[in-house]
C-alpha cells in the first residue's frame, strides 16, 4: 500500500514537471503591437522652369513687307508707300528664369518707288538699334516687346531735283520666336517706325518731310 501511494505521488510529480514548461510558454506568448497610424503625404506639383535656352548671341535674316506714308508738311502732300525688302539682324540675350533681356541691331532695304503729286519716293536703306524684353513660355517659344531708335534714308525726287535724306526717329513693336532645334529659330515680328520731321532742300526749294512706316517681318536665325 505504501508503495502504491509512493508511485502515485511520483507519477503526479512527473506530470506536473512536464506540464509546467508548456503552461509557462503559453503565458509568454507576445501579442503583435498595434499598427502605427500613417499620415497620408500631400503631393506637391512639380513646376518645371525653362532652362537658359534663350541666352547668348544670335543673328539672322528676315523678309519684310513695309507700308506707310510720307508727309510733306509745307505743301500738305501725303504719299502712301509700300514695298518688300530684306533685313539682317544681330543681337544678344540675357536670361533670368523666364525673363529674357536683350539688345538687337538690324539693317534693311525696302525696294519701292511711288510717285504722287509730282513727288517720287524710294524708301531704300533703314536701320534700328533696340532693347528687347521677352518672356519664355517654354524652352522653345518666347514672346517679346522691343523699342529703340530708328534710321531711314529715303530718296526724294521732285521737279527741282533729287536728294537722299538721313532721317531719325523711334521704332517699337513686338513678336514671337520659336526654336526648331538647339540653335535654329524662326520669328515673326511687327514694328512701327516713326521718322521725325526733317527739313530738306531740293534745288531752290525747301521741304519738310516726315515718315510713318509699319513693318511685318518673317525671319530665321541661329544662336551661337
């Protein structure tokens, strides 16, 4: 009887020893942590600024259609003029962000000859030196305004003789340029030219002429 009780006690102790680690392991199970809340990030739109695509030196040529009038103030004569010609231009640009600042000079020739009321006008040589302010819509397209000094040398013929007179004034206008590659570009430009009243002596007579012109130009150029 004592042996049986001892055996039962021993068996009970063995079961307890075996079961204890399992119970302890169950108590040690670690629950996963609660998820950390994530705040959604706001997307900021990317603004792409144009690279300095318009800076530097450039040159080119344009075809021009010129129309306007020459007024003789003493006699009240007004002569309508129009004709076609060509222009060569050269300039330099500085670019800051989208703004383009520059200076440009051009020399042109208009082939026209108009005779009215005994006065013949040939527009001939013209030139200008101007400032430009542009805005780059992209690396390929720029719009601009321009203003500066103008020069013209029309040849005026009357019954008293012929004279080629130097005339000076103001020109202003605007246009747009578009790049076809890294260097080549095209342009369209309009400018008004106002040459101031100038006293002209032809033979024994004196006249006062002033000229107003409008120029529409389509050109092509190259950046260097």
